[in-house]
C-alpha cells in the first residue's frame, strides 16, 4: 500500500454532510489547526456553524462535490446517504476516505451483508426480497419473528418492520415496498446484548480500535452507550478483533463502526456497518485519550493514529428533541451539570423535534454502575423529570 503524503496543520478537510458528526469532526480538526469546508444545503447546519467555509449545495450535485474537491486537500463524509457517484467524481480530484467503493457497499444492506459473508464474518440469516412471494418463502425458511428492512436509506429504525406472524406479511410488505428501494429480510436475533466497536485504519494499513460499547436502543434509536460493556472480557476482545477484521477486509481508510449482536451463546453477529464516526463512539470524547473525531482527523491528514485507551468507565446518554419538547424548550442544564463527571455536548440544532438527536451527555466515573446512574440522573434533571 502506498503511503500518502502527510497533510500538515493548516491543510483543509472537506466534509460532505452538515450534521452533528461533521460538527464534532470540524471541532477536532480546528483543535489541530486544520481547516474545514462543509458541503450541505443548510447554512445553519450543526457543521456549518463551526466550519471555516461552506458550499451550500445538495450532496448529489456533482459540480458541488468537484468544487469541494478543488477547495480541499482531503474529503470525508459524515453520513452514508450521499450519492456515491458524486463522491467518485470528487475522488478524481482529491483523495476521499473512506473510498466510494466502501460507501457503495455500506449504503446498501444487501451489498453490506454479502461483503461480510464473503469476508467470512457472521451475520444474522437473511434473504433478499423482490416480491411478496420471496418474502413468504423467506419467512418459512427463517422462521418468525423476522425483520423486513429497506436495503437503502434506513437509519434509526426508519424503513423497518418486525413481523411476528404470517397474517402481517402482506401489510408490512406493502408498507416498505412503497418506498421503492430493494428489501431485505433477516431473522430476528434474540440477542443478549448489542455491542459496537469503531476501528480506525490508515492508508498504509495500520489499525487501532476503540474499546467496544454496550448499546441500548429505544424506539430503534440509540439511547445509552455503556463502556466497558457488562459482558466477559473475552467477548469484548472478540468484538474489538472483529471490528479490526472488518476494517482490513473491506480495505477501509478512515473509520468503520461495526454494530454487532451478542447471541445467548456469546456468538457475535454483525448487524450494521457505518464508514464514519458513530453515535456509539461519542463516549470517546471524554472517556478515551483520543476521540473518534481526532482519530479521523489523524487518518485523513496521514498523521500517526493513537492506540486508544479508556481512562475511566464512561456512559453516554443521547439527548433527543423530546427533552426540549417536554420542558417547553427550557431543559434544566444547571441541575444536570451539578452532578460529578458530567460533560454536555450540544449540536446547535435550531428545531428540537421528538426523536431528533440534539446532543448527548457523557459521564465518567470510577465504576460503570456509577456512570450509568449519574448519566441517567443528569438527563432526567435536564428533562425536569427527576425528584432527586
Ligand atoms: P439497524 O437499523 O439495522 O441498525 O437496526 C436498528 C435496531 O433494530 C438494532 O440496533 C436492533 O436493536 C434492532 N434490530 C435490527 N435488526 C434486528 C434483527 N435482525 N434482530 C433483532 N433486532 C434487530
């Protein structure tokens, strides 16, 4: 593998997508005096608020991605639903990490699962669905419950239906088939825990994987990440190794977040990949000696990456728009911040809607139990729900 030239501080990183991940990446970049330019149509987006420059155009506008490429030294993207062809167009002018090919694989669940199987990595049994008859046959083969998902554009549980009995098949099929994307159906995994790990890989093939996180979802949206996870050290180590293996096998340069199920037999099945910083890695901002965002800046600039270490048990809780809605737009931050070890991260989104990720709280403590208690209590206090 070729060693790419090193981009020194003062160089410019292009970020496709203006959400919170781009914002936190831009903040880390600025810490090391890299400049950032964001491509996003919204001039008030979380990333635009902190970036050095913006191209306010749609992501699928190829002229815009080329303009971004001409104005920057390296490009990355902060969400998967960008047009892979416009990413390829940018890559003709400036290095893009992870590559357009990694993006293509990970933005389609069917491609992703086939790539994992080819790499010898276990996933939940699945079938591609092209018709109602396919779905009926797959249900017979897989057994209930099953999860029907759109192959593309699904996130935070959008574009998913759990089917528990044959009577519900037609309704669920019609619901998701109307979205006009390919469909995939998976066996419902009776997991004992969900866990994720994020691996950073450089263009010369070095890897460093963050300590895995135990993830608890509510309404399909990540609610809490607990580090270290409350399972045996050997399972945690296996999760870390699996994430590293995925990064190597898919030839990822950048970050890859690997979400996994731990089965009752302690087997790891990969559920989903994300070629970017990940919500379950936000804990690294306060719990590790380097954050996922700093690590990505290092990869993008060709600098050495760090072998990240957890310096204390850490819990992250997401702050959704509901916290604002339920407090008439006035969460009680002062009471939340009274608690020890609490760090507040807000994304600067103007409109707090229910289910929308507005920020997160990280808590470091001596034990994972203390961190979990304090993090939940801090959020309840902000939410004006706590009586403590
Ligand atoms: P995904 O969009 O695939 O990450 O799914 C969101 C969440 O839905 C996962 O984190 C799981 O909690 C749940 N889920 C998705 N697929 C399955 C499955 N095959 N079995 C059990 N739970 C699932």
